[in-house]
């Protein structure tokens, strides 16, 4: 999840910006691994495809499954309602597994479905080892795992390690007395005298019993990051909402308990975890004030640097131990990190650098959420892709353009005229680079962000506290659009938890599955090519025409079979280019279009003077 500090992903940390191995688990790990390695997507015939993508055979790979995977984030409240209460649930996800299999994904990341007061829609967890009744039962989760396994699909759960709900039994116990065995499981402080030198008027806003918070840290949801508890005459720290008290990871008992919660789900057969807000586990032990950056955020709080509450070195010790624990399970279980970081060098540290002993897949937000996120530029994409391909000690990149915390990419990058083409271009980047791909439900349809227009309609707490400067994250969490029928086929209840987006009659699975040039058809085609074409699956990658500010192009090659060249126009004007593949050691001259989203590109037989229409994407084999 991650309550965000700003709608600009470059200014947020994203957080909130989830016994012995059972027979079921063993069958899941081994059976689905084999299924995923050998499965091939059927060829997708579309109007943009003159020549069906060649179904190249490829040998069984020794690589871990996640290296070539497409991971699909499901926000369970919004995916499919199976019982007519207007809220999505686990049985709803199970009912849509065949769609996900046909689409071409390999694994699901399911946002928190644990018991929760739902203050932050599941990222405030009150029990890590069960299922919230809104979403179903533990038996429903077991069924979802089993049915996914039958289809060669894996499930990764969202694991929220930074904090619990204030309704978790641990915190209720901790807040009852300073002598409670659980008290030290959270971060407490007596505060300082309201009359102490240097106490600001802002800090005095949070005065209790003559004490103010120990420093200037602010919560991602507004106000001080310190909340007073009269029963113990202390403040507790909460980086996010006040109902989300931070755990004290300096206490070994906390690590033992949280690793135990992860083992509970690993034993049930999940393939791994997406680790929410994982860089925020530790805080500066000296509780030093953060550096003020000037100005205030949407909640009216000072903008702070965050050096003392984010990405502290001690977190890497925990991650190395966590990686060793996860590696003790069979089936290449995976750790995916929510890692909003300043640069690629910082990203490399989350892999463990050359030791490769931390996260297998920290999210690279620098490509899809970089500082110029509202500008679609070939130069910026080229720079960030080259960095992650060459500066992470050979680790596997993970690209992502969309998630439940940010305005959808089609809106961030779209120009209002060519949004469909731009969404296809982003998909082309996502599925034709060497990276593992992470996508968000509805991205394949071109679902847009539908931001509330009135404060009384807002459900997201950050939108409630930050209105109107911050309108919250409801807009990217609207129900999945399945059909042009009532509630877009999401629910039989006309009062869905969030309103269905108004474009659902044309932007939905049923309609787009019948349109050969739809965004859904393009996503399916790109995933099919990625799965079936050896060069796209495991070939090297060489950037082409690297001084071109308007067109991003590169070639993928195994050195033995046909190479694949990819070219994308990042502008609203036609662009003509000629490509020289000699720098990649590719000497072929026979060109065959595999996929193109404009009919003018379907019959191209040369790499000389190729004209790409506005925001066009072209993929071709070279022999």
C-alpha cells in the first residue's frame, strides 16, 4: 500500500507514497514451477499483427520462475465481488483465474486481505495469520492457492512489516502498561517538556500533560508522527496513520514474530511476498530532527528530508536474514520490495550488491515513477533502463508503471489525445526489456484514474486529511471493468465500495476482447511474444540510435536464433529512423514484423528509413 507523502512519486517514500512444509505447499512449489517453465501462451491474432508471433520453442530454463515472470497486482476490494456486498473478495479472484491465465500472467500480488479495521484498507493489520471476513475465510484462501496452482499461477501476499493496526492484540497489550511484555514491541518515547528550548509552535500543537513529541517527525497522513497514550504517559511513533503504530525492529522478539507470520503463509503454499514500505523499518535511535526542506505538504505539515526515518542501514541486516529464511523453502520463493529510492546505486543495495543476498526483486521505480513522470521522453527512459541493466551486479530488474498508490500511468504520461497509443508504448517497454514485469489490475484495459470530485465521496484517509490539495488514492482503486453491464460486471450490488469509472461501457474485458486493436489485445500479444520468443525471453539487450531524443530503440539477441528489434516513438509527430544493428553483433537483413500498433508498420522489410507514427510501437524479428 503505502500512504504517500505526495502525489509526485519522486517526493514520496510510498509506503502506505502482506511447521514443516505441507503437501499442498510442496505440490504448489514443484508443480507450478514445472507448469510455468513449460507453458506457452497461445498466439493472439490482432488487427495490428500482420504476421502471427512465431512460436519459438525454448528449452526448460534453469532460471528461477520469477526471472521471466509477469506479476499482476490485485487490489482485492476492487477486483471481483462474489457475494453481492459491493466489495471484492477472494472467491471473486478465484472466479477470474482463467482470465488471468489467458492474459498471460505468471503470478499475482494480492494486496492485504488480513483481518483489519480497514482504516487504511488493509494496511493496518490486526491479525497476520487469517483472512478478513470481508474477503472470505482461510479456507477460501487455501482454495485460491490450490486453484491457482492448477493453472500454473503463483500467489504472492502483501506483507506489512513496518507497523500493525492499533487494534492488533500486540498493541492493545503494549499500550496498556509500561510493564507489559509487548510494550517494547513498539516505539515509545516520554517526549520532552513543552517549555524546553527550541520547541516550536508546531510541536506545541501536540502537547499533552506538559509534554510534546521528541522531535519534528511528521506522519504521512498528516500531523505529528507521535501519538500520546494517557495510560502509559508516552508517545508512540507512527510513520503513517496514527492507527498504524510502528513496530520496534530493534527488539528481536518482533523479528521472530513477523518471520513466524511469513512462515505461516509460506507453509500454506504462497510463492513469496511483496514487502510494503520495507525501507522504513528502522528510525534514528537518537531521534534527531529531520532537516526541513521548506514549505508545507498537502496536510499543512513541514516538508522534511526523511533521512532519519527511511532506508537506514540496519534494515539490510533484517533483509539478509529474511532472505535466508525464505530460501530455506523449495520452489524459488521470492521477496519483492516496495523500494522508492533516489538512484540505481541505492537500488543495488537492496539486491545485496554483488552478494545478491537480499531482495530478489526490489521494485525499480526510477523508470516508471521517475522525477519527470509527467514527461514521456526517450532519453529519460533510455538512461534509467541502461542503468538498471548495467549497475545492479547482474541482478534481475523489476519494472513497474502502475500500483494502488499512484495516478495511473496512462494519465501521468498521457497527452489526452494519444493515451491509447501511449499505454501500448508503456506495455511495450514493460514486456520487451530484460526485466521482470509488474502490472496493476486494469492496466491492460487502459483503465484511467477517476478521482473523487467532492470531499464527502473520498474514502482514502490521506485524501480526507489533505483535501483539496491531496485528493487521495481512490481514483486508481476503482472496480475492475469486466463488462458493459451493471457495475461493469464487478458486483451485483449497485452501491459498490467505490464508484465504477464512467468509461466502463467501452473500457472493459468483454468489449476489448472482441476488438483486435484494443489495448487488451496489445497486452496479450506482448506477453505472448515475451513468453514464446527466445530473444525476448532471455536475449541480451543493446540500445540502438542512442543519441535519438525522440525514439527509443533496442535489439534483443541470443546470438543463435533471430534477433528482435524494438522501436517506439515517444512524440506526437511521425519520426523516421534507420537502425544499425552491428553494435549488437546482429548481421541479419531479413525483417519480419511481429507486432505493430499501426497498420503502416506491418509490411516493413527494412531497417532503413522506417517512419514511426505518433507514439507508435514496432517489434520485428531480424534474420
